C-alpha cells in the first residue's frame, strides 16, 4: 500500500510527519466534522489511502451546512473536544484564531503556502497567522443553460444588469415542461439565502451596516434588492424555493430544471447537464461585492488532544499532492478536483482540459472585494467579519425567507430584520 500512496499522492511531508507521530502508539483516531458538499464527501474515499499509510482512523461527521455551523461553534467555543478537525470558513477563522479557539497552522516548505491564492490565505489569517487551510475556495457566478438561452433568443453577459438577467429567466421559464427560469438560494441561514441576497444588496449599493456599525436594513438599497430578489425567484423560480440551498439546487440543475443558477463557483465541477455556460455576477450599477468570497477550510480546535496528528492530516488534505490524487483517481478525475485554493491548480493542463469553468471561476475569485470601503465599513463580501454577524445574519435570514414565501411583505420583513439586528448590535456595545 505504501507504494500505491507514494504513486498517487507523493510522499508529502504531512504523511511523513503523521507516520512518525504515531510510531509510539499515540492516538490514531481523528474525528472530522465536514460540510456535506461533494468535494468533502469525495475526500472520504481519497483519504482511505492516508489511513492505510499512517494507521490513522478517520471518523467522518458529515453535516448540512447550518447544522455544522451550530455544532462546531458550540463545541469549539467551549473547548468540548468533540472534534479533532473542523470545517470552517472565512467568517470564523480569523475571529476564532484571534480568540484562541483554533490552533495556528505552520506547514513544511514542500507544502508551499505561497502557492495559496492570496484571497484565500488572507481570508483565513489573522495578523498574518494562518488559522485554517483552504480545502476548496469559491466566489459566485452565473451558471446558465446556453441551449435554453439560444432557443429563447436571449443572452447573459459578464457583469450583466439584473434587468437583463430577469428577462433571460423569464424567457427560459417553462414550468409546464419542468424548467424554471432561475434557481437561487432561499433556505434561511447567514451562509445560505443571505450569502446570495447580500451580494445582490452590495450590487444595489447597500451594506449590512453604516459607518457607525448600525444596521442598514431599512435603507432604500436593501428594499430595492430584496424586492427584486422576491420578484425574480418568486415568479421564475421553482416552487418551495424558501427551502432550497446549494445541494437542493444542484440536484434540480442536474435534472435539467434550472435555466440559470447564481451560486458558488465550485458548483460548476458537479454539473452534469450539457451546454452549461458561465458569466460573471450581475449587478445593479455597483460591481463591488456582486460576487462573494468563501473557502471551506480545515482547522484544529484547541480542545483536541490530537493537535499534531490533526495538523498532519490537514497538511496532507490541502496539499498539491492531494489535488493530484483526486485528478488521477479512477472515481473522480481532473474535473472534480477541489479548486479555488492554489495558483498551481489552474496551470495543470489536465485540469484546464477537463474544467470549462476554470477561467470564469478564477476571474470571479480574483475580482471579489472583501476589503472595507466607504459603503461597507467592514471586512467581508457576503458576511461581516465581526463576532456578532452569525446571530445577525441568522435573524435576518428568517425574515427574508418569510418575504420570499409570502408570509410577510418585503417592508414587514425588513422592518423586523432591522429591529432584530439593532437589538443584537446594541447589546454587543457597538453604540
């Protein structure tokens, strides 16, 4: 088996370190909490080679995105020690690292941390210290059925206007034949419906908070964006959209039921229908923040008793060798490698040949703008990098879902959202 691992993965420093660490019979079992997305699920298969080489047993806890965030946050904040490795993202990593909840990460020279895309490395660091390693990274973009747009006589351009996107969705919408013009996230959650809605708000010139960090959900920009979102998805989306997140829409798209989908660039590697084309995210006059920036990353909670072993696994699972292993794996291939993390991935000829989305994905990631601006006085695109944001975002998400379902008007939903967010930020002492 050792020769197989060396051939498939290369004998990375992570594997060598792990083998040494376990030579004394110390803990050989790691519990890993992962989001139930395709690349993470694939890792369970690829990592069988890691177990055979090192003797490390890997216990996988695969959870839906919202449930993962709740469980991981609770366990990590209290030092519970339930998990040795956790999936977290850019919202949590710098904050949790600075708070001492997760371990700093240092890797071997062979790992080549400088190969990480700057947006990913910066977003997972605090004060220059890396606290989580990106397993895959993403922005957002339009994925649309070019056969349907051509048949309908419409087109979707890079950075198109929302009005043109609405017109394209309307032209493709054919519910009698099971095709819906637009499939968009509607399930409530700060990383679910609000990830998409926030980019819409940004593109309309709005932001979560004003210069004094007071919630700005009662602004004209929020109202215009949310009204447009409710009209677009309510008129041209599938029934029950308020329950749809990434995995639900991916299934709909692969069943041929979506004309266009604006979501994570990583989705492109899982699309199975023919004729998919890509465009940079639309906007309503303000392109800054129209596409999000995110990484599902791996971190080590300070509550684990298996710190060294956990870091060794992360070094292996986020390495160049791992990407090569997926690309060469008989069950996966180069179109299924985790992307959005390393510059070198986009230079691999086999990947370029297999991934028609590569250039569009990289352009979206490189154009994302997490920096604070005059409009947006906080770091983050589809989130605000402050400890209170998950609570604020979750409360607002419920109200937006209520507007989408018709349980509330947009005005009622935004008024309730503003009130909830104001209470949270006031109690936190921002003003």
